[in-house]
C-alpha cells in the first residue's frame, strides 16, 4: 500500500484544495491526487513551485526529503522561500 503524502495534502489545503494546486502548477487534478495518495512521487522540479504557491509554508525539504535541497539552493543561488 502506498503512503499518503500529508505534506502535499497540507500544501493543497493552503492554496484552496487539490484542484487549486493543479491550476497553480499547470497540471491535472488527477496528477495532484496521485501525488497525494503516493501513487506517483512528486517530481523534484515541481517542489519549488509548490513551495512558492504556499508562500514558503511548505518547503521543498518537506515535500522531498530525499533530495539534497541545500546543495541545489547553494549551487543555483535559487531561493524559493518567500519572506
């Protein structure tokens, strides 16, 4: 059985639900649902978009702890947290 992604579920709640998150990211609602249900993993390249959509309330590190975000943030100079 797949493990539900509670962090993404929280992110969706912050932006108004799964359909709203889908619109923010330009993906289908079923795609978001598959990510939430753990059927498919959130692509790492979508994490900064989700972090931005939640104004930093949900971070890339929370969404995909398996990715070395500190390295990526340093190497690209990319800051996704919104102050």
